[in-house]
C-alpha cells in the first residue's frame, strides 16, 4: 500500500476514489498536474448496490478521452433515460451514443481506476482526510493516521457527508428527507413476486440477474433517516410489512438505507478547497443523474484546475467552475424533486403520471426532457450569438478520407481550434491550443435544436464545450483565448 508523504505533498489532493474523484484525477493528469487521491477504502472493491448506469453525455465525455470502448465492452447498451419511470427514447438523437449504458458502479470505478493508474496517478488507500487548514501557501491536510500533508488545492469528492465540505465551512442547504428505503443483495428461501410493485407505502421490487443474489428494494412505512446501519431484521420487517411475508430472506451480501434528502453546497469553491460529485449535491436516485453529474463536474473542473496549478491561468478561472456547474446541479435537484412528487402512489398523482406519460409520448416534450435527463442539452454561458456557444461540440466526422472525428481530437484534454477554411492566427497560444484545419460537408445538428448554421471556425474547450464561434475575421478570438487559456506568450 502506498503511503502519502507527510510535509510536502502533491499540487492537488483529491479526497475520494469514487467515479468523480477518479475522473477528476485522470483529467488533472492529462493536464500535466501533480495529483494524488486519498481513499479510506483499502481496495477499489465496492460492497452493495450503487448507481447502475451511464447517460449519453457521460459516455460522450469518456469517448472524448478515448476510453468509452472500455465501458461499452463491460456494460449493456440500453435506453436508460427516463423521467419518473416514464421511458424516454433517445435513439434518434444526433450523438454517436444515442443510448445509455447499464453498468454497475463497481465496474465503472474499476475501469476508471485502471485508467488513472495508467496515467501514473497514485492512490493512497486506507487513508482519509480528517481536517484542513487553508493559508496563502496552500492547504494543510490532516490525515486519519495523525500526519499532515500539504497541497496547493484540495478537492472533496468524499460523498454526501463530506468531511472536506464541513471543514471548509461550506453550507449544504436543501430539503430534509421524507421517505426512506432499504436496498439489499441477499438470498431468499421462498420465491418472491418478481418486478416492481407500487402501493400506498411506495415503490418496491425484487429482481435477480443470472444466478446471483436477489436484489431487493423496499420503501419503509416510516421514515428512518437516522436509525443507524440497517440490519437483516430491519429488512425482513420492511418486506413483510409490504408483502405479508419476508420470503425467508437470509445471507445478505449488503443492506443499505437511502432517503430522498436533497441538498446542494452553497459554493463549489472556497479558496483552495473545491467540491465535486456527491460532496456538492445529493438527491434521490430517480433518473440516475447523480454519478453522471459528478463525472461531468470533474470534466469541467479538471482542465481549469490543471491550468491554475501549472501557472497558465489565474486562480480566478476556478470561479467559473461554480458559475457553470452549480446551476447544472440545481437543475438536477429540481428535476429530481419533480420526479419524486410524480412517483407518489395516491390516485390523484397516478392520474397526473398517466397524463405526463401521454405528453412525453409526443416528440417535442420527449426530446426536450430526454436531452435534459441525458445531459445532452447543457449550455454554459459563453456569450450570445451562434447556437453552438457554450454547448457540446457535435462529434463531426472530419475529412472523410482520414476518418477523424472531433472527439478524437480531444483525447489529450487540450483545447482545439477547428478551422473550416482560413485558419485564424493563434501564435501566442500554440503551446496550449491545438490548431486543426478540417473539412466537413454534412449537417451540424444539436439535440432538441436540430440543424444549426455551419461555422467557419470553433474553439473547443478540453471538456468539449464550444467557447468561440467565428469566421476568417477571428473577431473576439484573442479575448476568448485569454479568458479560458491564459495570456498570450511570445514564441519560444
């Protein structure tokens, strides 16, 4: 087991080796930053049920790094987008991945950990952050073994009960839980009724994959948000209260409790401390957006933080992380609250659910909400003008003779200036921005918006979002380059 050196440390320390922390570590490594992860678990193994899939935009960002095939090979392609259990088909969306991926979080973490290891990022296991102190020179980090290490920046990816968030004094406002649920993997002596059941208590279900243990989810009759770790007796009692039998549940592999508590950090940055993933936002798992939102937090933050620690950009660039991702997280929370309201089991809500199902069967409502749930409609504020500004760059197939795609140009997590005609001059940024002349004769198309006007040139950020759209005049390009990628440098 690798040990984190006391005293001098790494430029960036990430607390937590979940999907968000691992993705962020990979992004920082690609950006040339000295980064390390501290993780309380002694192995990457994950006990129990967690998130179960990736949405389309998350697969896209993995494709942008050249690793999507690893996940696709391990999971099952499926239409996973939905709203309050209303299926939303995205098979007609303009994306190389018009689908989701059924893949358990344990497998997602394993694949990400392998990638991060290949990039040379150390993961210090059996170690966690217990406290911190910020100062002008960095962050002094108190470790669980009593030692202290120092980093330029500390990122809390340590979950909903984040020690980092609390130690940094960042608020976590939101809504208290109203309902609690038990999820478990266990054996049963008697065969249960398979599938989903809805009743006056809530939603419940039994399922099994192959010959593995039975997956159980049951809504508890009374909220038990602070009742400690659930036991086998708790699980049997909750199942019997709903089904009239506990079906001889025995030999549990895991039992966990979750609620519909909904909260968001008031700030994603406090000086040299930043938050991402569940440390920044928690909510009910309806819609499956939690893990996906965290991974996309990491892709937004990674290149910015790498530029700051490498002296390319000023620390103020990190404020754009909160400015861009906090509204996205707030919208996820709002959408999740709406889904929970729509999943109530009384007759009036059931009637409303039927009406929503009918509406979402129509093309325009389906596309609008499906783009939101799959993450394909996210737009950051990069100014007004062309519809591409702030949105994900379409994965155009460039120069058909070479087979290049836009996403392949982003594998190194570097910004790309893509020119379809005369190339704008970027002489002061050639050390940071890759300039690529290209040809494309097809249609430029975005989810929901449809076809948009072709651009003569686009500046694509490392996260795949468009920062500038222009023509041969290159008006505004110098200002945009300076804003996102630091001031110009003299050649050599």
